[in-house]
């Protein structure tokens, strides 16, 4: 049985359930209420972090959301949790550790 998400959040090490995601060239982040539970190495690199551990050192995903967009991101997330529409292919700007930015396609499940 794969570990629960909270257990996976305790360590960024690969498990059988995340091994496939770890090898993807595209960045993947799994979060709950903007607290990062999992990130793959591609996402850590894209965000300008040296490693997954560095990406997850501060578990707030909001640090990668531009300040001007945080209220909208939070409101959308609350609406989605209440059964509202999910983002499918939405392009959103994100920040890197060094203050740069990049565009990422968001697909929520």
C-alpha cells in the first residue's frame, strides 16, 4: 500500500507511488490548501531550487504565486474545493526562488 500523502510530505524521497512522477520532464506539484505535499525534481529545477528538498524547505506553495495573484488563486481554490470548476490548461505566472518568473500550465484534479 502506498504511503498516505502526509507521510510523503515528511520526506521528499521517492516511493514506489512517486517514482513515475520523479522521472517526468514536466514539473509536478501536489498540494493541499497550498501546502506542498510532493514536488518532482523537474518542478524544483523550474522554480530555481537546487533540489526537491530545497523546494519543500518552505512548504508554502504561495511563495511561488505573485503577490498580485494570491487572492485570486486562493479564491479559486476555495471555489474548486466546494465543487466549482477546475482549471484545465490554464496558464499562470509563477515565481522562481531568485525572483524571476515563468509560465506554467495548471491542470487540477
